[in-house]
């Protein structure tokens, strides 16, 4: 009987030793669906972008995404392919304070990146900065010197982590309980005053980005990615056409979002000294809510 008990114990130990890690790994995997979307790829670990914040789809280079670290890190743009591999590191010759977002858009006849140094946890910054640069190539060592826009809000300081660009117009969505939308035009010089044009009713917005074709703006929180028609949102409207629940994806700290066609890209910060992560969802945008 002792031998039989020993055998059972050994079998149990083997299950715990070899089976438990597999169960834990399975449990940590994100589900394959999120509302009208299915997991297309990832999550891929981003070891060099531990505090991944903003995300933008390149306008110049198909298949390239741009991301960056949050405050306290060097001003470096990371070029990623859609599998999360870093294909370039491009220095930006500025010193940022709280760089929270990046946006891609046309600027005149060129393609540009807008770097949003707009974080203000204490709502105490008298001015915030937005940097505009011609979009570099992933192989570049350094960007051109940026144009610097110094900006204020007409109604006083706000904390924000989300900005998107449509034409010459810049839009900031505040990180608070309401998601206020503010607008200013880069065509009016280097000193900007953001005027409030609406609110989204979203708490703790962490990113916003216009789609590559310009028809849609995605706004994300920790819990959902919310899609708006660009024309409606930029006029002060706040009715989304699609809400995508993303809690089940189990991101460590969801931050960035970008939309290219029916593919939604999401980045997250890492935890416990682990890198951030990138995943993509393929979405059925025909399931639009009006």
C-alpha cells in the first residue's frame, strides 16, 4: 500500500510540476474575441518599450507602426512591424516633460508625426508642448528639428494623454471623468489656445487617433475602444458608431490604439520590469451602432 501511495504522490507532484504552468499560461492568454473583433495577432512583447504610451500607423511606410515610451525616458521613436519587432529607433532632438501620445497625419504636401507632450497629472502646467516633425524613415538615426507648438487651454490646465490630428486641426481628449474634447488649429501659428468643443462621457481616456483613411477616430480607455465618425466628432458630436470591449484582453496597462482599415492595434505598458506589448484585432465594422 505504501508503494501505491508513493506512486499517487509522485503522479500528483508531476501534474503540479508540469501541468500547473501550462494551466497558468492558458489562463493568461487573451480570449480570441472582443465584441465584433477577433484576435488577429499577438500579444507580442516589446522589451525596449516598457512604458509604451502612444501608437500611430505610418502614413509613409506600409506595415510600420510608431510608438514611444512615457515620461522619464529618452525622446526616441520606435518603428515596429505588425509583429512587434523593432525595425528602427529614431532620436528626436528635444527634451520632453510628459510625452503621452503620437499622431500621424498629412501636413501640407508631406506626412508628419505629432508628438503630444500633454501629460499633466497635477493639472498645473501653464503650457503644454506639441512637436511636429516630417515622418522619418525607420532607418534614420535622428529626426529633423521639430516645429514646437506651445499651447494652453482656454479654461485652464487639464491632464491629457490623447491627441488626434485631422488636417491642420489638433484635438485633445482629456483624461478625467468626462473626456473633454478640445480643438486648436496648427495653421494659426506656434502659440495655440485649445477651445472646448464637446465631451465624450468617457473616463480615463488614454489615447485617440484618426484612422489611416481619415474617416474614423478611435478613442480608448482601459475598458473599451470607442469608434466615432471623424466628421461628427470634430464638430463637437459625441455619439459613437461602435464600442469594442477590451477588458478581456488582459493587457497589463492598456495605453495606445490605432486603426488601419478593419485592423485595430493596441499597445500596453509592461509591469514588473517587463516590456510593453502589442496586439491586433480584426474587426467587423459592419456591426456599427447608430
